[in-house]
C-alpha cells in the first residue's frame, strides 16, 4: 500500500490546492482537464514513475519549459517561492489529491 502525503496529512492536499490557486497555476492547469497546459492528472501520470524528483519538477516549473507538452510554452514562474515550488511539485508527484 502506498500512502501519499495527502493520506498521511489530510490538510496537506487542501493546503496545496490553496497554493496552486494562490500562485495562479489554475489559470492554465486544472485537475483532470487540459486547459492551456496539462491537467494535474496528466502531470502526475507523466512524472510519477520516479524518474524525476520534486526538486527537479520544481526547477522545471520555476524555469518554464517549451515542447514538453506541445507547442504552448510554459513561462518561467519566478514569482513562486522555493518552498511553494517544492510543495506543489511533491503534491503533483503524489497524485495531486
């Protein structure tokens, strides 16, 4: 049985949903539907194989990217604090629940 951070600390998932709202991630990303960028579900499915760490995903979010999810680039998210980036990244790797 795998326990995610949300299962261990029920408030953890709520806090991270608040972080994605606070940092305007929801303008381009939604739980299960692709909007401008991939859904939380798509991100989890792509990166939950253990080949990327939360720190690496946080760096990808901060630095932005191009070509990983199609033609639409993700601009750098320099305004998001390091702590928020790492928390959001781990939340995504844990299934964004």
